C-alpha cells in the first residue's frame, strides 16, 4: 500500500510540471495580452472607428456560420446515427474526422479560388436578384464576402460539431426509444424526441463550434474580402478581428498601434472564452441529465 | 521582390561563404522587422515615412536608406468583351482612377470612362474596386500619385500612405487582397473589376495593363521597359538628399515626369540598413553584398524583366553611401582594405 502511494507520488512529480507549465502559460498569456493592451485602453476612443468593422464582421460571420452549421451538423449526425448502413457510417465518420483536421489554409484557398467565383455567378447572383430588396442581400455581389466566409466556416466547423452532437446523441438510453415505439409512434418521432432530449447538448456543441469559428484566421482572411468597413449586405466584403490582425499586425509601427492589436486580441480571447465556458456548462448539465435518466 | 531572390542567387555563387536570406513580406512588415532587429536589411517600395523616421533611426543608432531598383505600377482590369487587340488599350486618367477609388464613378459606362475609350461600348455594370489589404509600399506610391495628380483625390481628404481608408469600401464594391497575388486573384475572379499591382508582377504573369495618362504631358501610355526608362532618364538625379537623412520626399521624384513617352507611375524601391555595427563579420557581409548588388548586380543580364537598373549617377550615389557603413565607428570600407 505504502509502496503504491510512493509510486503515485512519484508519478505526480513526473506529470505535475507539464500541467503546471500549461496553466502558467495560459494565465501569462492573458496577463501578457492585458499588459500590452493597456496603452490602447487609454487611447481606446481613437481606435473605435477602426475596430467596429472588425468586431461587427466577426459577429456577423460567426453567427451566420453557426446558423448554417446547425442543419449541416445535425443532418450529418442523424444520417450517421440512424439512417446509414454500418459500412457507410464508418466511411462517413472517417471522412468527417478528416475534414475536421484539414489545414484551414486549404479551405481558404478553395473558398477564394473555387467556391467564391462559382457562388458569385450562381447562388449569390440569384439571391441578389430576387431578394436584393432586402438590405442584407443588396449591393453588388463580389464573391469574397461575409456570406462566403460564413459558408467556408460552416463547412469547417460542421464535422467538429457533428462529432460532438453524435457523442451526446448516442448517450440517450435506448429505453426511451422503446417507450416511443410502444406508443405506436415511428422512427421520425424517435429522432425528434431524442433531439429534443439533448437540445441543450446541441446548444453546447454549437457554442464550442462558435468558439472555434470566432478565432479562425487564415480561411476567413482569404474569403471575407479584406475591407475595413461595415457593410450591411451579407454579399458584400468586410473584415473580422483575426483577419484584421493577420493582415495588418506586422505593419504596426507606433506603440499605440501595437497596443490596439493586443486589445483586439484580448476582445477575441474574451469572446472565445465566454463561449467555451457556456458550452461547458451546457454539455455538463446535459450529460448529468442523461445519466440521471439512465439510472432511474 | 523577385529581383532580390535573383540577386542573392547570383551573389552566393560568387561569395559562397556569405549567406543572405530574403523574406518576401509587405513593405510595412519589412520596415517593422528591420526596426525590431529581425532583418539586417529592410526592403520597401517607399522610403520610411517622415513621422516614423526619427523613431527608427534613433532605435538603430543611425540608418542608411538607399534606392535599389526602378519599378512601376500598372493598372489591371477585368472587363468581359474588352479586347485590347480590338479596342486598343484601356485608357484611364488619374482623375478617373481617383473617382473610381473614391466610389464616385460607380459604373463602367460612366461618361468619364466612355469618353476616354470611344471605340468600346461599356456595359452598365458596377465597378468592383480592388486594393491591397496589407500595409504596402505599392499602396503608398499609388495613393501618392493620385494625390499629386487628381484634385478630386486631394479634396477627398484620404491622403496617401501604406494603408488608407478607401472611400469605395463603404459602398460594398471595394475589395482587399493580400500582396500582388491577392489583388490579381480578386481581379481575375471578379468580372468588371479593376486593381493596381507592381509592373514587374503583371509582366511576369502576363497580365494586360491599362494605358494611363501622364498629367504632365497628356500622353496615354502603358508601362513598358521603354516608357519607364523614358521617365527615369529624363529626371535630374544629381542632387539627391543625403542617404543618412529622411529621404521620404524622394518617392515623388519619378512620378509624372515631364518628358515625351514617360509613363506616369514610376518609382524607386529602397533598402534600409543600420549605419554602425558591433559585429565586424555582419558589417563586412552587408557591405560586400550591397557593393556587389550596386556593381555586378546592376548588369542588365541580372535584372528581371519589369525592373530597370539604377541610372549610373544614382549607383555612384549609393556606392558612396555604402562607404558610411561602420564597425565601431570605423568605416568598413577601409577596414576591408577597399576590396573589389
């Protein structure tokens, strides 16, 4: 027993430094950003006009991406979990895992050179023509735009969101299905009830996906249009916080400019952290609920 | 800049013991990395702006700024149906370009454009206007040229710089691309668009460029080796500012040269180095490399199409400047025994 404990203590010595180092790095990252951003707080007012387009673009692009990812990820989940034969399912799971691991620059290049020009003359032109009277679809479609960046992002985050949703979905006990069938209802109702049962888990998965999307840099910088302006049309170009930093950071000269980039990073980190925390809460409470139900 | 890569390759064949690495980033990043000490030689398409000069010069304990090559900027466009061999080159003036980038000229069939190109019937299509999204010397030179040439641009208050707030962006018709490749890609993939890129880049990629009016002469000219040469060879370059001082007003020197056949948007690109070094090997390597660039490196056979070598009097001016590179205050030139 004592020997076992000694061994355990030794292993603490072995693993503790890694855990400690990571914790310290994360905390110092926050401190580092905050300290470097301090001068910008002093001058904050001056930079608001520069920042607003980036903050606005981040909010628009990420929100639309998550909205688009909802049907994509839930559809993929249901197809994998309920509809596809075993062989197809394994292939689909592998493909979706692979998609989640693709380097984002690949998505960016694809969006910029293939998807953008294609959508510009098809879908975007169509929407603009028939729904152009709505401010969000007005203007001149330019290919690279808020909407293109959102679509590329949606494609990027859907496999990730889907794998999270799948995990929760499969945790719902099968006894629930039996009850539904016993009431004379069909498969469609089973799916609906199961989805209703895990809706908080889905919200959590999407919040995690949001956290991922909000910080995406390369793919968005290549597809959002690189224009520091607030355009109300989704078919128009704009900028996001990470794209703004990526485009212009190396070019900053005076100390105040550099600080303003750190402040933007801090804002971004804040948004990301908030969503991560929200997702954690949702998913944890969901798992607890499902587990409680399973025990009863 | 592709020329720098080509110089380095040729130089390392002659001096295999000296290793030079080039990193192709925007001018803003080039200057910034130089200031922070990541680069020994900063390359930029426009000299360090006046408001930053003192800061950077002080941080480095004195700097030397020197022109290294002659380049130009071309206007590229994508107008379906407009075929240069049929309708001649697309004619544009500084005022029309300024109003396009200000968002005031919105459609290709605007009378101002139609009037300059009477042989082609322009469609009523909105103009998609492409500029750089990164801080860039190319933007600096282009906006400075607009500032010098167009009263519409001057009165707009946009000014000039490595980045500017493009008024056309507020209309949803402006697009930003990273680097010359980014701008070119956006022009290619958007019908009815227009953009500005380095002349050398357009030549290397075989892109047709517009014919731009030189406001000094009224002539419409496309950038070619000949029209760029006409501009450079007609400027008096005998009294250039001291390379150890703020030379930012040199940017305008080659713009709108008043000479027959001179293309209007011509510019030097520049290198910036520290003046004094505490590491002799580094000081010697920089001296030897730059000395090679301004002697053998200026041979026409080494210069890529789309650039022009410095005129001989400017070369001499730079070689004199290189003699001011010092190791702990002693000229490296004399320490090396005046080699080469």
